[in-house]
C-alpha cells in the first residue's frame, strides 16, 4: 500500500468510529498502522504512526477492551519518552488514567493524572491541565472526598471556557451534578444535569449524554420517584445504543432493574439485570459487577429469599470494599440493614445501619444521613 492507501484506511476508520462501529474502525486503523510501520522512517511517518496508535487506544477503550488498550499505551509511552515527545506522553497517560479509573484502580489512576498534570503545567498545555483536574476530581469523588472533587471539577469547568476541552464541559457538569446529589442538593443536581444534557446534545456526544441521563435517574431514584428514574434510565440505554457504548448501557440496565424491583416489577427487573450481566461478562468492571449483585440482593429481598439476599449483599459489599468505594458501601449497607430488619435479624440490622450512618456522616451525604436515621428510628420502635 502507498501513503494514499493509508489515508483511505484512516478515513474509513474515522468514519466507522464516528458511527460507533468499533470493530470495523479497529480493523482499518490496524491496517493503516501496518502500512505506516513498513514505510521508511521519518518524522512524518513516526508522527502518523503515533496518531494511529492513539486512535487504536480510543477504539479499544470505547469497546471495553481495556487490557489491550493499556498494552498499546505502554508502547506509545516508551516511544514518547525515547523521542522526548512530551505531548504524546501526556496524551497516552491521560488515556491510561481514564482506563484505570474505569477499572476502579483509583490510586494508580490518580498518580497518572498527577504526573500528567505536572507535565501539562511545565509545558503550558491548558487542555491537558483541564482534563487532569477533572480526572483527579473524579477519583476524589469515587474515594468519597467530596470537597476535593468539587474544587477540582470547578477548576476544570472554568478552564473549559478558555481552552478547547472538547466535551469536557459536559463531563464536568455531570460530575458537579452528581456531587450535589450525593450531598443532598437535589434541585442543583437536576439543574446541572439538565445543563450537561444540553451541552452533550450540542456536541453530538451520545456517550456522555447517556451518562447524563443515567445520573439524572440516580437523582430521581434518591428521591424515591422510581417511575421518573426509570424513564431516565431508558433514555440512558437508548443513547448508549446509539453510541454503541455497552459499558454505560450496562449501568442503565442495572439501575433500571433496581427501580423496577422497588416498584414490584420483579420479572422485568430480572430481565434487565440479566442483560447487564451478559454485557459485563465481556468487561473488566468490578464496580458495575458489584451493583448487579446489589440489585440481585434487592430482588431476593423482595421475594423473601433470606439466604440468597444475604449472600448477594455480602458479595456486593466485599467487592466495593476491595475497590475502596465508601459512598457505595454506605448505600448498599442501608438496604442490607432494611433487608435484615424484614428478615427479623434486628440486632444485626442495627449494626449494618450504624456502618451506613458512619459512612454517610464522613461523606457529608445529608440526604442519606436522614434516611438512615429514620430507618434506625423505625428499627428501634420495632425492637
């Protein structure tokens, strides 16, 4: 193939990627890479090869093939350091940090973001700096540090006004809304998610739009409006399918299953969680898998299967503890306590409620603090 053939392959790959046809895109990018690698060495061919490698990483990331993506990133990083190509090194590190975050490897993800942030500041690359602030904020949120998460997200959001951050603005609005929801600022959360949806729609970013709908569903779920939450999760699944984003689709399905369970529609809930499990079987996402066990526990609680429910709650909690996810541990503990109360295990229920209360207090999650305190009062009145 000639250089012109490489361009043809890249155009076909880019078109497939824009249409979320990841398998076709990957095949074309690999064909282009083979040709570029076989061409005589020059600055231009090296630059082209690196660009193709980054595109391959993006495809693998989008399709959930994170282990393969990290292997490509390792190759890119070694090349970047060898040739002192700091911009390439930063771009590769950002992708690695994002993948590690998706795999719930918080500590390593945070280190990658911090290292890249220092490089970004040293070389004055504002788009990189903004993305690092967002990434660090997301990690802080997952670890339960709401103050650090809010500060970092606000920094990132402000920087999107001054630099070309792509749809980073939509991501930042999503995270700010989620933080607001976590600490009980429901009205602010709904407003922010609405803003994020508008930004994502304008950018044609169905992947981030799906996340916006999913997270808005979380707000309504937190208020107990499971019907409205289910509507948002359906929009999430629909947007995920438009972008071929199986990862977010699994989240939407799992969350929809939770709402259907709480509405008493057990058959449909089981169908949704099974669909999510089938998707997640091809991915390395322990966090999402923990939530399928959580929903299974809720279903078994509803059907009065005590042993099964306890086993599923414990499995979910063990995974979340391994991932060091304090907010989620508290959420699952609250429902575990409710199940234990209904099963007549009142002393054990009180201990689990206390763990949830302690977690929410550390996180300053006022809305859930009130719910847990109310659940404990009901338990005490029944003892």
